[in-house]
C-alpha cells in the first residue's frame, strides 16, 4: 500500500462525501496518510473517532473544531492534534480546506 511519488491535484480524484464536504487522498503508505478535505460554509464533519492519531492544518476558511469536550474556532494557519480514539468533529464557519494527516494510514479512505 503506497501512493505515487507525485500526487498532482489534476490527476487525483475528489470523493463527494455529501453535505458540502469532499475529500482528496494525497500521499500515503501504511504508516502515514495526508488528506485534503474541502468544506462548504455550514458543512459539518460529524463527531467521530478512529484508532489513528491525527493532525489537522487549516489551509483556508474557519471552523468550530471540537476535540473531546473542548470547542475552539480555528482559522488559516491554525492546527490541531487528535490522539488515537478521541472524539472530534467540525462545523465550517467560512468555506474552507483542512489538511489531515493520519498515523497509521486510514485504509478505509482507499
């Protein structure tokens, strides 16, 4: 399980997740995965949990981001760290892009 060495946006499909959210899987192997997630204003990334550790970078827009019991507004340049198994989710306040990195990779995204 390994991506190409170069992942060109024009050659990498987006998956429409519904509700104004789409996902593009970028580089990965069994140990790491980077994913671009695009949100329309008002779109919701429902509260969920998974066994991977996750970091998220806000590349565009702004979001109410909840990790555990704490919600903070993040905007361009802000980031989060989500430990394995911790409940988290987002509400998009302003159309935006999140860049997620997972360890190990999310095989369910492939």
